[in-house]
């Protein structure tokens, strides 16, 4: 069944609240940003194609690029920067953030394949290993 909230999240590039950032079901991950980009890009393409018979694209082709910039690229980039700022904070404040099994792109523990949060540490700290710094 289609989850309407998820579709709206993808469409809105929902930035998430403090709670969203650190819950075990993060609203924003790099995957959600990529889906948002694809979803919005598809909408622009569908709208452009549906207007093909009414607009002479020879003169207005540039409007598609402007739409892609303002509706897809800029909001996605902004969301991406904010997501990484939040993940930096998460890495500083949590045990999982300093573990080598932590993947910030999905706020995920790669060993247990679960989202982690400030209050949810799947291994209870027993599998923690320090990150390798080069
Ligand atoms: S192994 Fe444990 S400490 Fe490390 S990321 Fe996974 S749950 Fe967190």
C-alpha cells in the first residue's frame, strides 16, 4: 500500500525536526533526498511533456532548466547541507556516532542494519569499535 506521508516527505524535502533527526525512523537520509530529486524531476518532465502541444519549446526550453534549478537542485542541495550538519552533531553527541559501524548517510548501524538514535543503541555499546582516523 502507498504511504502518503512518505510521498509527501519526499516531495517536500521535509527537513525534519530535532526529534526526526534522532529518532529510529529518520525522516531525512541521503536516500530520501535522492528520492526527492527523482520524484521532483519526474514531475517536471511530466508537466513539460503535457505542455508540449501548447508551448513552443524552441523559445521556452530554458524554463525547464530554471524549474529544475529552483524546484529540484537548490532545495536538494540545501537539504543535503542541513542533513550533514545534523549528522555532524549526531556523531559528536552519541556513542554510535564515534563507532566504525555507524553510517551517517542513513543514520544507520551497518553491523545490525538498524537506524540508531540518541536513545536506541542496538548493541547496547557491546559491539562498539572506534572509528579509524587517517
Ligand atoms: S555496533 Fe553498536 S555502537 Fe556501533 S553503530 Fe552499531 S549499535 Fe552503535
